[in-house]
């Protein structure tokens, strides 16, 4: 067989194995949900993230063992043909865009950056994914005019493949019908001739919920919706809420949540449907949200390179207080920040580069409960040197010298090669948001931000996460005014901490001493001390004490630790309590 075709087939075989295992783990979400096995669900989510790199490594090792893959003997003509054969193999493939990304991963693990051209890898996709055939339709349509409004809602709720019954389906249908009518009445709409519901032909599983996702179409208007189904852990399920509107549904797909498990043979069809529901969510974010974060990374990079070609603003140091561990820069016209680990950390930081990288991996694998920003990790990135401001270059050269190198491309254009960096959504630092609100006299906004700040800490606790450094500068505010944690160098598992009350001084000498009069272990945390650096502002203090005074009490934290140790997984809902539907006491 032709050498280039053999290599192409081997790479595709590696991808097919990856996607088969990915699908097997994803398909198990239904059984885990039905049995309320939340511990297994978290474990499966973590494993699914790790399997991609394992399959890439397997394929790379095979190619290195069986073919000459030394960079110094790189055969341009051969690899150009490998890519050509790979494209032909994708003609009837149902996940061609994912296979292209797998091809890129394999190639980039073998060869250095100077070979990363569109001749050898897929800098641009070679396939269209709009109309890929599938035995499983992307969505089902329901027409109230053909069945009745109530009957259409019942069909939607019972369309799912779940084998456990609703605890009270009639009640849930009634709640749905009432909420939909109320929403459409507020929008001054009656049912038009084309009134219909379109529902994605797969459930979206995450944490303790399974979501029905779709949209209502009425006239020229479309209304995205999501229906969270919860397990009552007594052999039944129930609808917990009805989320209607782009913002409500978009929040479910935020970059701060863990990835959904969605089983469908054509992921591009699911992403396309979701993008029509949420036009503000880019394709890369939606791929990531359904667990295909490597594809999200690919689409992000393609979009970023395109943006660089069609913009001329400079990369600048990110606004806010500079971090001790990361140098952070941004492009004003692009809503992301770029983070490089500094070469050294000034005291009192006592952490290594490897430990910082491990912290970021922890966040990637862990349940982020809507309160930790997802990151994209890149290696060997080339950016045009002339887009960096002088101040930014000076900062990078003085603090991140081991991570950067000035090189020239084949056209003689100077570029900055970045060996390793993280990319996150850009948010307004919480400290700046609070300062802005006070400056404008927006004291209600201060209260909302502090309420969300405390909620973020409590929800992270429920996921066994202690942020370590609670300073406001380490939290950001999203477009939907939600507070999210994004500085991970001091993050630890909550159960690894030793929360203590400060012992009372035994005499006046201890009270007046410059140093603590009590012993302090390496994992000791004294919640009473939080007030010293969090509550210096009267407006902030009033809001904090109103909603979150319990965060200053060691007993609060100790109780959270006990819950986790006893296998109690607290409910953390990705939607406000006011959206939750009423259940009769007899059903609970």
C-alpha cells in the first residue's frame, strides 16, 4: 500500500478509536443519571478529558516506531500526500472536523513549529459540516396545532430515552404550559400558523441534571429554551425549571461550567443548532461545552489568526493589578487574555512552575460549577512581534524570558514564539468592578457583586475547591454579571485544608505581639482573618455581612468538609432559584 495512504489510515484509525471511547463514556451518562451515581459521573467526566491525549500518544508512538519521523529528514512531498489521502478518507465521515484536529495533534507532537503550515496540517478546515447525513436526526419538531398545546409539551418531556418515570408528569406539563404562556404573553404574542417546538434529539447531562434543549418558533420569532430534569433519588424524575430566552440558556453553556455529556454521531449538527439558539456563543465555545475541547481549541486558534489578519491594534498588558505568578496580556479588540507563567515568583509565593501547571490541570479536570473559568492551553505559538507594545515586551523579557523567543518566518517577518501559555475569556476584575460601582454611586451593584462573590466561594466549596487567595483581584465579572474565579496558583482541595478558629490570647503580651501567639501549620486557614483584607470598604462590608457572614466562621468550612467526606454532593444550580418550579410536599 502507498506509504502516505498507510500513514493517513493509521491516523484516522487512532481518531476513530478515540471517538468510540469518548462515545462509550458519554453514553454511560444516562445510566449514571438514572442511578444517581454522582461520584461515578464526576469520575467519568475527568477520564473523558484525559483520553484524547492518550490516543494521540498511541498514534504518535506507532508512527515513530514504524516510520522515519525525524525532523531533519522531513519529507514534504510525503506529508503533503498524507494530508491529501486523509481528506479523501473523510468524505463520508460523520466527525470530519474532529478527525482533522486529531491529525493536527499527531503531526504537531512529532514535528517542530516550522512545519506547521497548511500544506502539512489543517490550519483551515477542508470539509463542510453543514449537511452531514446521520441515522439520528439532529432534532424533532412538535406542532401544537396538530396535537394540542398540552399534548405537545407532554411529548417533549417524554421524548427522552430515560427509563425512569416522572414523579408527576401532569403537574410538570401544567407548569411548563403556564410558564410558556406567561412568557409569550409578556412578549405580546399569540400562536401563529407556524408555531412549533424543535428539540435536540439528545439529552445534555451534567452534574445532577439532564437537560432538554430546544427552541419555540412563533412567526418570525425564536425562543431558545432548556428544561432541567432532576432525579428525586426515589425512582423518579421531575422538571426543576423552564429556562427561556438566549441569556438564560446561554448561561448553561458558559465557559465556567464543566462539559456536558451529549451522545450524537454528528457533533457539528448539535453545535450548529446550538449556535442558532445562542448567536453570541462562538462555535469554539459550543464545541468545548459538549466535551470536545480540543476542537474548541482548534476553532479558537483559527478564529484568532483570522482576527489578527483583519485588525491592527496592539497586544497590551491586561488591565488590573499584575499577578505575581502570571504575566497577562490582551488584545483590546478580542475578548480573551493570554497568560504566561513567570520565570520566578517573588516572596511570599512558594510554588514551582510545575505546581502551577498542575493547578491548571486540576481545574480543567474538575467540576467548575460555573465559578471557575475554563482555559485553553497552547504550546509553540507564533505571534507577530510588531503587535506587542514596548511595555508588554519589556515585561515578558524581564519576567518570562525562558518562555519566549524572537524568530523569523520564511518571509523574514519577525515573530514572538511563545513556548507555553494559557488563554481565558477576558473579564472585568472584581476589584475594578467594585471600584467603578462605588465611583458611580451604584451601591445596589456593589451588593449584587458581593452576593455573587460569596455565592461563588460557597459553590466552589460544594465542589471541594478552596480558592486559596480570596482577594477580589483574583475574581472576574462575566458579561452576565456573574462572579467567576480565575487565578489558580493557590487553589487546593477543600478537604486538604485545616480550618481553625484563632485561639484567644492568654495575656496582654500575646495580644500585643507582632507575630501570632499560636502555632500555624502549612494547611491551616483562619476564616476570621478574611475580614481583614476583604471588608475594608463600608459598602462592601455591609453587603458581605448581610449575605455571607458565615464565611468568617470556621464551623461553616468544617461542615462543608464533613459533607464531602460523607459523600454528600450539594446541589449547585446553573440558574437562579426564582426559575425553579414548585413541587408538592408529597412528591419530595
